[in-house]
C-alpha cells in the first residue's frame, strides 16, 4: 500500500475503534484523501455483525439550508420509508417505564406532577433545541435503535448553524440525555483550505470533545509513482512524465484517478504526446473531452448535471424531473450515462457526484445564466420539498427575485414563531431587511405578538391583534394571518366565531389561490376541515379530508413529511368518519409513530402522544374501555419517560384517562371526581374544553348519588352557554342531555320531558347519530314507565332496558351510548 499517510490514518482509526474510542476527526486540504479514508473505514466497519453507517454531509451552496445534512440523510433513509408501508401487528406497542399509580393515595400527587411536567427542563435537550432539531433527534434515535452505527460527518466546515448546534448537543449529551449515542462511532472530515461557514461553532466542537485528531496530507512527489500503480495505471511512464502528472494534479487523488482512467483508455504514440497531454490537462478538460465524445448525448448530460449542481452533491431523480421538466425515464437514462462517464454514482432513486470538485465544475458552467437555474431550482423545490422555505428563499434571492424571496423568508420566520423556536439576532437582522419589501413592517411585529398570545392561550386577544393586519400584504402572508385567526376562532364556543373560522379559510380551498404552495395549503385545509366540523358541516368536512388525503397520498412515496401528515390526518379521523372507522385509522396512526418493538423511542413523541390519546378516545366510544384505559396508561408513561418535554394540553389526556378508568372499573367514582377537581385547580381554562370536562365531572357526581351537585354544575354550564351567541350544537346537546337525566332523578319529570323534546331536534355531527336516537328513545321509555332510580343505578339503566350485543372486534357503541350519562371524550384535532 503506497498511501503511507492515508493508510496510517485508516489503521489507527480502526485500531482506535477496536480500543472502544468513539470520536475521530480527519483534517486536511482538498484532495488529501479524506473521503478515501472514510470510505475504506466504512468498508471494514460493514464487515462486522449488525454494523451500519450513516453519512451526514455538508454542501457549499446549501450552507444556509437549516439542518440540511440531517434532512438529506433522512430523506433517503430506507428504514424511515419502510415504516410508512409496513403493516405492524405486534401486540405490545411500547415498553415504557412502570405503570402510573392509578389507585390509592398516590393519585393526587400524580395528577399534580403530570400537569406540571415539562415546566422544569433541567438536564433537558428540549430546553435548548428547536422543534425541528428535536424531530431530527427522534428520527436519529429511531434509526439507531438496532445495530451498531458509524456516523460519518463529511464537510463539517460547510454545515449550517442549526446543524452545528445540534451536533454539539448530540456529542455533549452522549453520556447523559443522548445516551442512545454512547456506543456510536463518529468520524468527522474537515477540509482546511476551504471556507468555513461558521468558524466559531466548528471550533467549539473541536475544542469541547476528546477527538482523536489526524491530519491527512496530499500525496508527496516521491511516493506518487507508486500511488499511480496502486490506482490502476497500466502503462509505463518515465520519471519525468510522473513529475508532469504530479504537477497537473497537485497530488489530488480524485483528479489522479480520472487522468489514470483517461491514459489507460487512450493510445499515445510516444512520450512527447504523453508530455503534451499532461502539460495541458486538468480534470475539467478531461471531463469536457469525455462529454464531447458522447456528442449530443454529452450535451444533455452536461445540462442535467448543471441543474443537479444547484441541488447539491447528492440529488434525487424526482428533483431533477421537477427541475428539467424531463420524464423519470429520461432522467434515469441520462444519469445512467453520467454514471458510465464516472461523473456520478447512482442508487435506486437518487445519485451523487463522485466528488465535490466534480459538482463544482458543473456549477461553474452556470455562468451568466445562474439566475435562470436558481429560479428553476426554487420552482422544483416548491414541488418536491415545499416546506424548505429558507432554501427556497435563498434560491429566489440568488435569482434576483427579491420580493418573492423575501415573502418566503418571512414565512420561515412565521414557522419559527408557530413552533416556538428561538430566532437568533442574525436572522432577525436579515428579516428586517427583507421586511422592507412589504408595504410596511408592522405585519411582522403583529404576527409575533399574536403568536405569543396564542401560545399563552389568550385567544380573544390574539384575534383582536390579528384584526389589525390590513389586506394589503402578499396573499401568502394574509393566508398565514387567516390560518392563525381561524384556529383561535375555533377555540371559541360561539357559533358565530366558528362560522368566521370557516370563512377565514374557505378562500384558500383553491390550490392556485395559494400560488400552489403545498405546505401552506395542506396546513390550512387541515384547519378548515376541523372548522367545518365545528359548524356541523359534515359534507364539506369530508370533501376537504378527501382532498387532503389525495394530495398527501400522491407525495407519500417520496416525501417523508407527507407520510407524517397522512398519519396526523388519520388521528383526526373522528372529525369526519364514523367512530368505528376512526378507531381503525387512529390505530394506524399509533402504529406509524410508535416505537419499534423492544424500544421505547417513538418516531415522534409529540405525535405519538396525540395519536394514542385519540385512539383511546375512539376506543371509549366504541365501548372498549379497558383498551382505552391501557392506551391512556401508555400516554402517561410516555409523558413520564420524556418528563423534560412540554406536551400540549394535558387536560385532554386527563379527561380520557378519568372517563376510561371509571367506565372500565379501574378508577372509583371518588377518584374520578378528585382527579377532575385537581385539573380545575391547576389549569386556568381559556377555551371550550372545560365545558366537557365539567359536564363529565357532573355525571360522576350523579353516579355517586350526589345529583344535586351534578344539577348545580350542569345549570352553571347551561347559563354559560346561553350567555354565548349560538353555541356549537355538540356542547349544548351533551350538557342538556345530562341535565335532562339529572332533572328526572331529582323528580322533575316535566322539566326532563321538556329537555327531551328539545334534544330530538338537535343533531350534532360529532358522534354517531343512530345511537343518539336510540339512547333518547330508551330514556323516553323509562320516563314513560316512571321507573324509579338513583344516580348510581341510572349509570347502567339503559343497558338493562336494551342490552348490548358484541359485534366484530368486540366493538359495541351501545356499551358507551347506553350508559345513563352521556360522557364526552376529548381529542387533538388542531395541533400538528
């Protein structure tokens, strides 16, 4: 072996890995063989049992794209793609910590602790990482669960700030909160003669961790002849020609390999011809010569690779289809020719330039037409990855489209506000610069204030603030205003607010109205679907749901985010489907986000939390009380396991926990009442859910013989609803249905019948109409027979009059609707 320096580094790193060292850093100038070293180590590593590797690579022209190395790696990861299509059948969904204390004296402290988990974030990566960075952490944990992993970090000097910050947290947490990385081997490559995007952050990584450092050197002139032989030179060159070849390549291994290939494939009549070739050659000339020999096909390859050079060192065929407007068949054929020419390496659906220097050569060909290509790249990314607003904005700015780029830059800022991410000073400065493209800069400040109010659950104040944004801004920014406005309006119980929530968004049902912005459109349509449900418009809710599924389904084969969104939509299925169908769809959502078998790390803890809750909620209505309660135990164990994370609206999971626990017999009625009391003591409700929780608590009081307390609670809710203007039918129906029963138990039969007559004309679309009717008919039968009952006996009175019958999969909605009191589950529909 004649790569003395390179081989020494390979041997030392392999020995270091065997000695259980985990951190290695290779530095050196371009062409010193760093990539070769890493590739050789990967080959040796792959021979080990259950050994796998990941590559996270920085790219020069995508240094502004947040989390690009991670997104690029995960977008092509087969394990994440496979998770969407695999039909899971395991019975145990997760192995989280021991069950929560759901009986005895522990309940009171448990409820308090649960509601306040996430507020104190000591020893927590959640406190320092953004939502998107956390998503990367959980995807990484999901992938690394099985096997031994080597993570190769290429071109660290080209990593964006967000990726560098995340890498620092990953490395720092290996012995604590990132323990899943404790046995992972990291090899980092840095090119010393190229510009570093963020010197300060790179130096922080270098200095804070105990790397085994190695310096790769360019091949020396003295060993160059032996290197040529090792790399496959089949022809004899005298020492003078070897020196000329060294001068032509400067010892760069990639260029050397290319020239060797050219020499081996071509005949030279004498040493003078060799000498002339070597004096006038370079990698670019060799590539040009190779493409020229391909004739017209070479020109097509060149044009496509020029587009590819904007995307980065690696690219997908789909991206090139969108960029070039060529068919998938044409792209595969062209990239296949590029592969034959040793310009790229191909996979099933993606390819990459064989080296960054080759990509740079094609990028340099853009010349004066860069604006055209950058605009095309921005348009392609709009189709393939619409949510990458910052990358798209930078492409548009490079193309000279300042106004269009500025709008996307502002939309990225709104995304940060929506996810409660920290916005650094540098980003804020740039934001203020681009805000000058708007009629005025008040929009940005108002949206910032509004999101702060929204996250504080000050919905009415948020609505008032948003109302001050005039309709003079670009359509996309007005759509973002209306999106937040609609969500806040949907939190109000009055019908007028909920109709306004629909009116805010209906304008955007037409994809073209939003300039075909897929991420914004799908987010708005998801909110619109829920808004339709809240005004009892089932037809339009179902149409919107169908349109969303069609849009996301078309993207699922190549877009991991679309796969996530499909399963977010599935967990909202009770909004538009029958409960039995919703139970099956929410189960699919649970299975998608759940941990792998034997693991306790979900694909996304936040989404798993909400999917489990909604599955349990649907299981309650389907009469599967034990299954629902077991699912709620899993939710609580999840919250305990990720105690440093702030999960949303814990009162929702508390409600389903209490109801499923009581109906399954796992909680006593006294424990249920006690738990509700604590919820009301700990949470200052600023939305309509408190009506349902108080109503459920009233039903528990009635079940515990205390019908008078139940009656007082229900009348206070009736008064609250009457003070509102045309409240949503579901709330009115549930409250008055239980009040009707309580009035009968209080021997006020006439009032009970008055309420019964009123309920017969109310038909909420949430829930199952057939069972509402059956329930009311059974209640009327009992009223007519004047059957005497107390609050506890009444709980199962309807089931005694009309027994339930087991059906397929043990689903029986009458087991729920046949209870004497109409309980309400609670679900996550708006959060995503």
